[in-house]
C-alpha cells in the first residue's frame, strides 16, 4: 500500500479543511442544538463539487478517487459529520444502487441532481421489526398493471424531511427472503408516501430521521431499480462505499476528540499544574493517538483497495467500520472524562462527540454484525 497522497488528493483535503473551518465550525453547535439541517452550507458544498464523490462526472458527480473522497469526508466530519454524511451519500447509501442498477433515465433524473448537491435523498432499509436482519423486512410490493402497490413502513431513515427522493425496498415473496426483495426509487411526493420525523434524538441531531410510511403507495414500473427480486443486491451494492464513508466520518470525530482533549489538557490546571502532566491523562491521549492512526490505516486501506479496482472488499469494509466506530466510542468517552463536568456543557463540543459516538456503533451495520462478518469471512463461511 502506498502511504503518500498525490498532489490532487492533498489539494482536495486542504480545500475541505479550509471550508470546514470557515463555514462549518462557527455554526455547528447552534444548528446541532436546534436539530436543524444546515441546508445553506450543504448547498454551498454542492456548488463547490464536495458532494459528488466517486459518482462519474457524466452523472453530476465529482469523479474523485476513493482516497480523495475519504480525505474530504474526514475533513468535513472533523467539524460536522452530518455534513460528512451528505458528502458521502451520493457515492454510498443513496446513490450507489442507482449507479450500479438504475436505468439511464433514473440516473439522469435522480442521481445527477443528488451528486450535484441540488437535492438530497435517503435510503430506506430499516423497519421497526427488521434492522440487522434486512431479509426479514415486511414492507410488501404487489404488481398491478404498469405499477406496484407498496404497503409498510421504514424507520430511522436519514434525510427524511428535506430528501427529495428515497431508494427503498419491499418484499414480493416473503418465502424467498432476500431473493424476494425489490428496490424502487420513490419521489417524496408519490401519492401514499408520507414521513414522520423523530425529534430530540441522542445524536446525529442535524440529520432529520424518522419513518417513511407506504400506504397503498402506487409506484410506476419505471421506478423499479434493477429486476424484481434483485433488491437485496441493489442494497448491498452500497454497503462498501457506505461503510467507507462511516469510517471516514468516525476518523474525523476521533481527530476532533484528540485535538480538543490536547488543548484542554494543556490549559486546565488542577493541583497547580496542567492536567496533561498527569500520566493517567497522558494514557488517554496516547490511546487517542494510536486509535486515530489505526482507524485511519484501516479506512485508507479500504479506500486504496477500492482505488486499485478491488471488486469486493467486504471484510475490509467491516474491519474499518467496526474498528473506527468502536474506537470513536472509547475516544469520545475518554475525551468526556478529560473535560470532567465541562463535558456536560455544550460550551465545549465533546458533549456532541460523545452523543454522536454511540450512534456510530449501530448505523450501517452494528459492531456485533461486523464482528460476526469478519469471523465468517476468516472461517470460510462467507464468500460475498
Ligand atoms: C440516527 C440514525 C440514522 C439512521 N439512518 C438510517 C438510514 O438512513 N437508512 C436505514 O435504512 N437505516 C438507518 N438507521 C437504522 C440503522 O441502520 C439500524 O439501527 C441498524 O441497522 C440496526 O438495526 P436495529 O436498530 O433494528 O437493531 P437490531 O437489528 O434490532 O439489533 C439489536 C441488537 O441486537 C444485536 N444483534 C442483532 N443480530 C445479532 C446477531 N446475529 N448476533 C449478535 N447480535 C445481534 C445488534 O447488534 C444490536 O446490538 C439509522 C439509525 C439511526 C439511529
């Protein structure tokens, strides 16, 4: 693996860092407190080509390599990982299925404005009774002439209130489990589709989340993504890029925890000296430094493998996602400990990092799922 970055990659990283410091850092605490999506900043990012990721330029994307996108997402997430999500969704959870399985018309109509940052979109997989067990979904689709009638519900869906469209999934033959699932793209104004946002979430507060409800929702055949029964493959086509994005976002917040903790440990005086002089505080800083380096190593390696054209990097994507998010939880807990009582105040950002860290351990596959997947790959029980 080549550890050096190209001049292009470094210039994308620099531009993202400058943007995040100037446009995001001064505002994030306020919009996080208000649970408000910073749509003005997201639109600016789109105009600067920071949302197009690895989507090809002919579909409105930035045509970046995976490493550039990873560095960009980490820099944005150093200050706001919700905007890091917006920068990674067109290449991952929301856009990847359309890129790989969509028709030319679907790519032009839905993917292109998303990759340009002109609209936002979501992906509806999780249901009230099936999160980790995706094939256990209960939302159903029945063919009726030139359309399908969809009934059911998705929950915890990101970008809910400002998403213009959602790629979502329904079961056409429950007995066939994952082989019975079909994917569709639903414009927000589809009759029979409604949303119910959740408020006062633990973390990820600027990202709107909630329920996507299908009530005799009629969707034309041309909105089917891929063939009938191909929905699980459509969903899985997004997982590696999605997990790469989550890992890069986690690296951004680990770095934030480290930088804030170092600053505070140098300034906070207890027993007549800065707390950074105490070895038990130093030990936490050491764990943060090593945790960041290791999480980055796994994340950058995944990006590098994808840039080498690796067709599948499932095990590596699980390793990066699990390690980076579990490390984030530990690092955010240690940062809160270093800040003592002040970690409870939103005067310092560590309270936000701590609340967000927990959520990272279950989005895009829980830590338990990834722990199982890595072992199954190693034991030869899994080949996809
Ligand atoms: C802020 C936020 C945003 C989200 N955004 C989206 C989105 O945009 N789209 C979307 O589709 N979903 C989204 N989700 C949902 C998320 O992907 C799910 O929470 C996740 O997949 C886990 O599903 P679950 O919560 O139903 O947990 P469950 O599947 O019910 O699992 C509960 C617990 O059991 C454990 N468990 C399950 N199976 C096993 C097993 N075989 N062995 C050991 N342990 C096991 C899990 O690890 C977990 O600890 C979001 C969630 C949040 C909180």
